[in-house]
C-alpha cells in the first residue's frame, strides 16, 4: 500500500518552511527532491571510498570503480539495454544530446533532413540547429495541435527517404503530454531514420524499455528522478555508438596516445573523457533503485490521481486556462489566469511558500504557438499531497483577487 505520509519522511527538505509556511514543492519538472536513501549513498561515497576510478590499483579506487560500474549495470537493467556499455554516463540530458548531435556532423550531408517536434525543450532543438549549420542539413518541425499533442499524420507526410534523424521528447516538460514514441520510432525506421528520444521528463514516471521500443538513442538526467544534478545518461544502440565519433578528447577515452596517432577506447569509455561525476553516477543508480522500490505503476497511478484532482480544482477558477490537454499526460499543469502575467502569480505563490515555475520552461516555441509569454507550471511528484494542491488552489485564487 502506498502511504504518502510515510514516503514524505524520506525527503528531509519537505519538512522545511519557506516564508513562514511549510514548503509546497511543485517544481518537480525542473528538478526533483532527493530522498535520504540517495543522500546516504552520496555521504557514504565521500566518507568511505572517494577515489578516482578505472586507474588505481589501490582498494579505494577499486571500490569506487566497482560501485560506479554496478550502477551502470543497474541503469542498464532498468532501461533493459542489451549491453552495459550502451549506457554512457554524461552530465545530463543536454550533454547527451550534444554528444549525438555533434557526432552526426561527419555522418550527414547537405539536404539531409532532420525532424524535431514542436514541443521540445531547447536542449533538444539548439544542438540540432548547430548541426544543421555545420552540415547544411535541413531541420523540419513536426507540428502540434491545440490540445498540446503531436500531429502524427503531419509527421507521416514529413518523413521521406531524406530523413536521417528524428528527435522527440517522451514527455513534454512544459505541457506534460506523453508522446506516442513507439509509433514515431516505427514510422521513422521505415524510412531508415534514427530516433533520439529525450526521456528527461518521462524517466521519473515511466519505465522505458529501450529494446521493446527499438529506440536508437534515449537520454535522461538523474536530477529529474530523485538523483543529483550534473549526471545523466546517453543510451545508444551498440552498432550506432561504435560509428559515432567521440565528443571530447582527453583522459579515460583513449586506448593509446602518441603524438602521431591516438586510438580511442572501447565503449562506453570512448564517450566518457576525463574524471566523471563518480559519486553522481553511483547515486543515479541508487535513485532508480529507490523509485523501483515504490514501483513505477504505483507512482504513475498516484500522480495521475493528483493530476485529476488538481485539474478539476483549478478549472473551477474563472478565467483560468490550462495549456496541454492531452488524454495521456503526466502530472504537469501549465496554466494562466486571464489578464495576469504568469510571473506575478508565481511571485505571490512564492510568498505563500509554494514553489512553481513561471516562464517559457525552456520551450519557447510552445509559448509562441499559444501566443503567450509563458505559463505558471505546477508539476507534481509522488511525495506531493492533495492538501498541498488545496493550498495551491487557494493561493491562485488569492493571486487572482490581488492582481485583477
Ligand atoms: C530537464 C529537461 C531537459 C534538460 O535536462 P538537463 O538536466 O538540464 O540537461 C531536457 N529535456 C526535457 C524534456 C527536460 O525536462
């Protein structure tokens, strides 16, 4: 049985006060909070076996290497990757996408086409624009509907034999929309295109099976799923990662270095130049373990209940509009009050100890589509409660009364 009050005791930060009120943390889509089980793993690392990995013969280095590689295995199993070396540790989603985008610079030719969805985070747009500038490839946009879903029919017409890459988020961070990625992957494969799925927003709520999806690249960040910032992963199919040129040169990513010629290390090390975020990599695995212990189905069901409760309560407020009304969405509510700037609503909520995000959520094209400067975004996690949602709703009503 899922007991939210019991779960909340795992998160020390949830018992603090902000501006004199108990904290209500509804900015989970920006970063999630960290349970003590993960904090303990981080403390343990620095207290007992902090050392550089893969190099030392001494005990600490071996313990650190083993913990780091065990974590890679755990992540491999979680995402059901075929090989551990298909999991590349990165600094996060942004870094992962840049590795792939920069690697394709030598694999594309002018006139090749890339398809991006209209609802991407800037980190899944800008690296590809840079790639197009370098190669002369053309970036085309899969359009969105007014419900905040992708126009899959239009996607079908955009796909041609020239399409080389398709990149779409699994879940939109600004709208919460869960995209039909299996359909997208299958259709893209029919024309021989490769697909990168940005899983940053999906990973805390949905367990992705990369083999069942047959996805070519899947990326995420640990800090969205109860892990630390500054660490994430790039999953890639072995055959593709072998062909992809390395992103950064340095230590750890080489096999042999002479001034005449350097040969690269095997996977995953080819993409892991320099000393990595060792403790972060270990904590990433620990965070997934924590979520698996609760269970992804339990998490999704509870969060969906919060979503329905909050949607009904917010829509009862006159002049409140929700952006993103897909049938399948995670517990993200992007909204505006008629005639009131989202920033002003966010500031008043902050005075009440309620943390929401305001602005364009690194997804400016979505805001342009709806012709708005931004939204107020409340994003829920399994450690949130209906009582907290009641406080949000009261806060929004108060903001409306003050600002109207
Ligand atoms: C958070 C997020 C990113 C960026 O993640 P970083 O950890 O900042 O690199 C990219 N895409 C989506 C959908 C996100 O939610």
